[in-house]
């Protein structure tokens, strides 16, 4: 199914993960340190900013390439994998909807190693994109932003923020998108939030207090923000599904190795049929999740509408990785609950897959809506 170039990229990411991410994952989880050295190495190897067109210094690859690499990185640590891949959310909004001037401003700097955050969620809610309240008031040739965002990944390291704000009255037609550069007066980044899993991937509040930016930093037309957000999900959900696939693959790997060596009642626990069944189910749902993610990515790379496929992939990956991580802890018994083994981290890391990039409930709403089209 994959071509030679895709297989080589996948192999490169696999080897990198094995050598550079896996040995550091537990310590990064404990210290909550930003994986800067890993970021720099991955950048030098050409594993980042894959979807940035060659005209702006990027690799000019598609969503499937991004999905393949992301899966491998997340097999090592989804906190690291998320940190390394999250640029693509902001970059894709600019690639697909930005002006030529905006692309020349931002994209080469991302390729050179700077970071961008995607800022939609607010303290008042993340699921209801159409209801967000951050304001962008037009003032001559400028906009003045006021409001706040929360849970913004990589915000404390980002040079750019792709910000969703309200330019018109209520509902989805009143939203617009802006690029805000770090250092703009009125922009303030909070401290990283403490969280259950993916602890080396920083997430912060972002505050806009009379933050003035030129109108030339608006992405697309005024009022197009909701459409840009929905379009961004079509590109990002296959990649986020791959976050789950990577963790799921690791759950299977760790569980299989443990079940072959742990002996109870005179035999390795994999010979007990109830344990063997867990592994059989884990491997089957892994393959299904992987194929759904690849399919959603392939569709958009081939110019086909993938909203249904992307939501199905994200939903299935999130639900199946949570189930796999729960069973992985179970297979390890008491040691599954210990920080001595990696599965408790996989369990903590998996949970947020059901929450970000659209909760599982929201994916079901999208899928049901798409079925009725
Ligand atoms: C680690 C992490 C990283 C994140 N990174 C980013 C980022 O980089 N940028 C960004 O913008 N956001 C980010 N988010 C935010 C994330 O996208 C939101 O948390 C998510 O969309 C859910 O929004 P909420 O937390 O406000 O929950 P709410 O929207 O308040 O939902 C609460 C519960 O109600 C359910 N619910 C809500 N509405 C409905 C409905 N209509 N029907 C059925 N059920 C419903 C939800 O499914 C959920 O179970 C991140 C979050 C986390 C935890």
C-alpha cells in the first residue's frame, strides 16, 4: 500500500524513535521538560514540517506522510510526538488559506525551527467552536484582540499563534482567523498547565489584552473562520488518529513481551486464553485504527472530501487506544500500576485522545451529520 518514499520515511522515523525518543520518554514524563534536543534532531533529519510546500523550504509532502511519521514518533512517546507534530495545525491553516505574504512570512521560519500554536479553545468551551468569545474589533487598518484561550499546545515556545476570534455577531459566520506573533504588545502566555498525561507537551493559557495587529495578518476573509477551522480538522484528524495508533502499537508491543515471559500457574500468561484474547483484540483493533487513519489521510491527499473518514479515524483511534491501554495495564497486573513499567504512562497518555481535536462525542455528531448529507 505504501510507496518506497513513504516506507523510507516511516523507517527513518522508526529508527529515530527507537534511538532518541524511547530512552528519554520516562524521564521527560517525570520532569515535564520540553523535548528541545529531540525537536532539533528531528528537524535536522527532515522529520518535521512535512506538509510545508517546497516553495517555502518544506518537504512538500502530504497528510499520509505526516500520519506515518507521527505514528512512529508517538510509539516512542505521544507527548514528544504531539510536540513535534503540532506545528502542522497552524501551518496547514496558513498553507490552505493564507495570503502569499503570510506564507512567506511564517512558513520558512517554521521550517527553520520556530514553532506555531493553534489557538481555538477558550475557558468557556472547546467543543462549541461557533460559540467562541475572543473578540477582534476592527480599528482602521488594524484589529484589536481581547479575550483568552486555554489548553494551547506549545504556546510557551511558539513564535506564532493562529488565533480564532469573533469579528461579527453570534454563531459560526462571525468568526475570523489571525496570525499573531510572539512579542506583540497585549499578548501574554500563561504558565504550562499541569496534567495527567503527555506531560512533556506544554499546554498554556494565552491572553489577549488590547492586542493590536494589522489587518494584513487576518487569514482568509472576515467571517471565514469557522470554515477554516472545519477544514483544518480534515487535515489534522488523520494525524491525531495516528497519535492514538502509535500509543496503541506500543501497548501491544509491551503487553505481548510481558505476556510471553510472565509465568502464572505453570505457564506464560499468554497461554491463558483470557489473556491471549486480549492480545488478539488489541492487535485487530490496532490494524483497523491504522487503516482508518491512513485512509482518511490518503483521501485528502487525493483531493477527496474526507470529513467523514477523518472523524471515523479519530473516533476509532481514540476509543481503541483507550481500550488497549486499559487492557495493557490489566495484562501487567500490579506491575501495570507501577511507574517501573511503561504501561501506566501509556494509560495516562491515551486518555486525552478522547478529548482533544474534537471529543469522541463531537466526532459522533460529525459522523452522524455526514451520514445525512
Ligand atoms: C492536552 C491538551 C492539548 C490541547 N491542545 C489544544 C490546542 O493546541 N489548541 C486548541 O485550540 N485546543 C487545544 N486543546 C483543547 C481541546 O481541543 C478541548 O479540550 C476539547 O475540544 C474539548 O473542549 P472543552 O475542554 O472545553 O470541553 P467541553 O466542550 O466543555 O465539553 C465537555 C464535555 O461535554 C461534551 N459535549 C460538549 N458539547 C457536546 C454536544 N453538543 N453533544 C454531546 N456532548 C457534548 C464533550 O464531549 C465533553 O465530554 C487541548 C486540550 C488538551 C487537554
